[in-house]
């Protein structure tokens, strides 16, 4: 799905382990990431994503909330940009 140059990449309903402060990670479905996200990234970007340990703050999310990941390319620089939206339960 594409809206105003923004491409929908993947979504996930959050679980207890996604929100655990001790784990600090959200696991996305591997099949969807490979099918949607890796085709959106350059080879260099894919390698960088798999090496990074950076993250984003959890925004008061709860189990059952849905995380949606969108991507787009800057029209001038072709730089990669991600947008995260949440559907609250």
C-alpha cells in the first residue's frame, strides 16, 4: 500500500516480550520483513539495519497495540526515512 510517496512495509500486534524493558526490542515477522522491507532498502541499508543497536523509545504502548512501519525516500537525496504509527487497542 502506498500513500503520498509513503510505502507500507510491515505491521505487528505487540506482545509482552516486545514491551519488556529488559529485552528492549520488537521482533517483526521475518517473512514480512524479507518480502517487504528488504526490497525497499539498498544492499548497504539492509546491512546497516542488521548491524545497528539503536532504537526508539516505547511510547506508552501496551500489549495488543499494533505497530505499523512505513518507509519513503527523500525526493532530493533519496535518503531512507521510516515512519512508525500505532493503532491502540
